[in-house]
């Protein structure tokens, strides 16, 4: 379980995040929505320990992530908005390289890579050079990289940005699958697609979580309507 | 598989697939090969060793290679955004930095090995004579030196790459830090500061490689390289870690990070200072001619006292400068280690140190010389074209800095001999003054008195006796020569003969193996009708060996042959008869060394030198002729008195002779410096292209 407590962050004078708190249980896929510049990416980078918060704490299974960053990162999968991969490698060699770098023992690498490839439906491009892939396929490779070692926490930044409709659905299915074993946090603007598989949507406004809309117990259309309303400031 | 190994493999593999690497490799090979070819031409016929010359040719190009290979390792990750993916992995920054550093260093080492193999191949092709005495092992210290220096350069390149997002900025900074600033500072120091020239005569970075490649390892420099490389890698990892410190929340982390960098810098400075303070010079056993000094040299350095300043009076651009500097530094370090004489080393460039060069010029010192100063005055000079290796240098140092030993030259009197205190044209006052300068006292001895010859007698000189020695006098001389009367060693006698029967000494000399002859000289080349110009000097004897190529003038000299006395000597006796100088096969001076058994011969032999003329060192001829008469006499005295350090040769470097003519040199330079690097570039480019096409 991931707990985010009172996170605050500012770029010099500009306050970006103030008192952000929420928690994500295993098996949950939480979406963070908000306007451009609301601080979604910043929040995810803080959760990925790529930035240090001004105050607040991140607890993963009760342990302070900022005090033990290496242990926390070993349970973390992070995908950034624009996939940054080694273009000179094939999908296979890239995923193997990443698994090795993350410290996976050699004997388990093949299984891990195979699993990630299967979930992300990369079998067809497994031996293809990354620079020959489409943007969507690259995003899938980055997703496979993030979920490679079955992390407990997955952070997916703008996961659907730049994808066409079939690809969004495909990625949505992947995220749903990943959410069975991880606490998933995604950001994005594609609310109609996100509400299809998100279990909760947090609306980030003025640097804090202005509303939390759960999907449990209501129809997806109703869930979408509530999220839309929350985004427009209706609470 | 650890993250270091994974990152190393990735960096190494990536570099293999880049055109940049192919270009950097070709540039490095071309630069180093052309520098080597140029160095070979400059060093032709000089005392320069091949392996250090090769290593020094590569050294200036190495920072450029490291800069280009290392410029992208971090800046590309930052530009592409992959840095976030890397930093979100459960890997320490230092592991990533170290892995990337190892990848860059491995490529650099590969380049050094390729340069070595290609250089050796082209040398074997164009100048096989150079490799006759030089094995592959001789180059290993040079490779190690370049590897150590390359390690530091690669670490700095990786650190610069971690600091800059722009590759060109990283490369430029690396080149500035590693090449432009240190070389520019050194050049400015040498150009405008006399003190700087004395302290840093040679470019320290190149000198370090040269010394190491010559087999003389400075532990201070070695440890400093390691410390600085570690510091650079620490800085790189901190620079990468600082990327997380965006925003106000990272300020505290940023402050502690840079405080750690500051502490690291302070610790580095202290550690480097300590390393140089505790510097130890090591001789590598790998090199053919590591700077190991002979036992005799070490003895002289240990026994000598005072300070001798050795000034290298030649231009820095001279190819002999670096080997000479290396030798002098090693000699000075050896002297410090032996706790005896202190040897200070200075460099005077005739083109830059005008004041000091003018002083040396006024003192009559030729350029390209080693000048030895003791007590504020010049006590010896050695010209680089002559013998100025360990043997000759130690000869000078020994002469001026050994503690004063009371030893006297005893001149016989009463038989019409020339006198050492006679200031007239036929006197020997000039030569006796030179003996006094060398630390000898001059005394007369009256053999007619019954007293024993004093213990401080270094040798007895009979300078042109005209009257017969009495039987008693002869007996005293014989007893002296045979070491009787409580003496612990055989006697030493220098005889100058004006005629074969001079003073009746021919009998005595014949007993010891030297037979004076009255025969006139056939085909004598003369200056004034009776003078004989001597050009033939025996090269196998300590007295005459230094005079090859010079000339002595003798006035109607007596000649010598070997007597039959040796045949009647007992089997236990050892005798060595040596003609020293001659004309057309006729010996005009001879030396004999004779003792009982090998040990006595080696330690306490009887020594006699006979010269067939007295006048050659009289005041008038010494003023008249600019020749070797004076030095020959002094050398004979030195030999007889036991100060014959010149017999103990040290490790003398050979001359570098490639045997290439101008056309072959050009072909060598073009093949090794242009054609081969171009071919390498094409080959690597094809490999890169094929890999990409296959992909």
C-alpha cells in the first residue's frame, strides 16, 4: 500500500503542490486528473524519487520511501510521459538490459521479460529495433519496462497521451492487468478512456487534491459524469 | 549481474556502434602515429629509448580521445530524458557512473593497444633495426603509464558529461581541463618564469608518462592519478544525484551534496599532497633499461657530501631533454635516498634564460652540456655529444664531492727531474696546480734517505730523471711497489721518460713488464720536426678511453714494448699489460697492473704507468697546445691513486638509429599516420553500418 502524506513542492517561489495526501491500495488503479500545469507530472516524479518534496512523506507498506530510496525503487515501476528508450537496441535486448540493471538474477530474466512481453503484447516486435517502432509501441515497451519486475507501485505519467483509440483501449487493458498485482497511479487528460478501468480519480487543482471520485458501486457512465463535474470544479 | 557490469557492457557496446568512436579512434591513431614518426626523426642518432618515445607520442592525444569517447555518456541520457528512467531504477548513482567510466576506459585502452600494435608493425616494416634489442615487454610500462593517465582522463570526461547536457560543452570542458589549461599554464610558466623553468623544466604530464615508460615509477604520481580519478567519479555521481534536487525541497539535499563535493575536494588535495610527500621511486624490472644505478654510483652517492648542482644547458625542444631530465631526476632521487651528496637539478634554456645562459657562455660552457657546480663555481662540464651518461657524471661528482682524503703525489728529486714547483717553461707547476685542485698534495721525496715512504703517498712520480738511481734508491722503489714494509697495498708509480735508459729505470720497468725501447718512430707525424702527434688511444683502458678522437703531442718520445718479465712471474701472479697510446703501432705510453692472485690484483694491485716523454706536461707545452696532454696526465694520476671510478660503468643508453632515409621516413609517416587510421575508420564505419542495416 502506498501512502502519500502532506506532500508540498515549489519551484523557487511558485508553489506547485501543497498538502497532497492520498493512499493507494494494492489492486487499485488510481488516476490523477487535472489541468495542464496542475502538478501531475511533478507529483509522479516526487513519488518516483526523481524530485525531493519540500515537506511530507511517502510510505510504501509503512516504510518511509524517502529515507530508504533504494529499497523503495526496487518495488517501483515508473513510466514517463514520452518514452525514452535506447533506440539502438531491440525490444528484447532492452528489456533484458533493464531487468539486469534492476538487479534481477539471470535465471529469472527470461521469465520476467516473457511475462512483460505477453502482458504488453509485444511478441510481434520482440526482435525489432526500438527506433523502428511506432510511438504507441514504444509506449508499450516503456510500460513493459515499468512492470518488468512486478513492482508493488506503478507510476504511469500521461499513459494515454499520443495514442489512437485502439491503442488506448489496449493500454487500458494492460493497466487493468497490471493493477491486479500493483498499486497503480496514472495521470492523464483522456478521462473517457481512463474511467473505463480506473478505480478512483483524484482531481488535482491549485496544488492539492480537490476531490476524489471513486468508481465503486456506480456505473461507468455515472463515474465519468462525476469526474467531469469534479474537474469543472463542481466538487 | 551487478549494475556496474550491466552499465559497463551497455556503454562499451554502445560506443562500438557509433561513428563518433570510429572517428575518435582514427584521429587518435593518426595523431599518435604522426607524433611518433616525428619523434623518431628528431631523436635519430640520440640517446633516446624507443618505448618511452612511443609512450610520450601518445600522451598528448589521450585527453582528446577520452573527451570524445566520454562526452555523450551522461549528457545524451539527460538530453533524451532517459536519465529519469535510470534514476528511478534501484541503482546507486555511483554504480551507474562507475559502469559508464569503465566502458569509456575500456575503449581508451583498446585504442592504446591498437596504437601499440600498429606502431610496432610499422616499425618492424620500415625500421627493423629499432626492434633488434627492444622486446614487446619494454613497451608494457609505457602502456601502463598511458592506461593510468587514461583512467584519470576518462574519469574527468565522465564527470564533465554528467555536468553538461550538451555533449560539445562536455568535450570542450574536458579538453580544456586536461590539455589546454595544464599545458598552457606550463608553457606560460616556462616562457615567463625562470623559477618555473627550473622547477618544471619538463611538462609534468608527459614527464610522468616518460618516466613510467622508462621503468621509473613515481608512486606519488601513480597514487595521485588514482585519487584524482576517484574524486572525479565522486564528483560525477554527485552531479548526477544533484539532478534530483529540483525545486525548493531539494535545496537541503543540494547543499549537503555540494558540501560532500567540497569535503571530497579538500580530502583530494590533502591526499595528493601526502602522496607526493611520501613519494617513492620504483624501478620496474620489466624495462630493458630501467633507471637502476650501478653499485659504484650508489657508493659514491652515499660516501659523498655537500651539494652539487647539475645544470642542463640545452633547449627544451631538444629530443635529448626529456631523457636527460629523467636521468637527472632519478640521480637526484637516488642521492636523496642514499643520504649522501645532495644533487640539485636546474635547467637553463639558451633561448629563454638569457641571463643565466649568458653567464654560462662567459664561463666558456658550450651549449648542450651538463654543468656541474660545487661551492658556487663550475667544477666540470660534459657535452651531450660526448659521453655524459652515468659513468661520466659520477666521475665528476666523485671528484668534487667525496670527503677530502689526504693523499699526496710524491715527486722524486735528485736525478735531474723536472720539478713541480718550477714555474719556468720546463717546470711542472701548471700540472701540479691542477693536481692540487683535484685534492692532491704535492711533495718531494728523497729516496736516498732511509725513511719509509709515507702512508699518505698516493703515487710516486719520476718526471724525467737524467741521472742514475742508486741501488739503494732502486731497492726502496721496489719495496714500495711490492707493498713491503708494512704497506697494505702495492705501490703506484708514474714514470715519464726522456730516454730509454733514463735514470736507469728501464731495468725496474722491465721487471714489471714494461720495456722501454730506443727505436725511433717510423712515419711519425710531427708538428715541429720532433714532436709526435698521437691519435691512437686504447679504448679498453680507463686512462686512455676518454680520449678517442682527440690528440696528444709528445716531444721525441720513447717507445715501449712488453718485457719478458711476465713469463717468469709465478703462476699465482696476475699481470695486465696495456698499451695506452701509440703511433703506427708503436706504443708511447703503457700501463701495467700486477698483483698476487686475483683478489690482490682486484683490490690492492701494483700499478705503473710509463709515458715516453716528460715535456708533454711541462708548463710551456701546456700553454702552447690545446690538446689532451693535461687530461691524460690527470687521468693517469687518478688511475694510479685508485680514484678510477670510470672503470665502473653504469647503465648507459644506446643510440637510437632507425636506419630510415628521408623517403622511408615519409612513407612510414604516411602509412602509419594517414593510411592505417583511414583504413581503421573505414573498417569501423562499415561495421557500424552493417550493424545498423542488420537491425
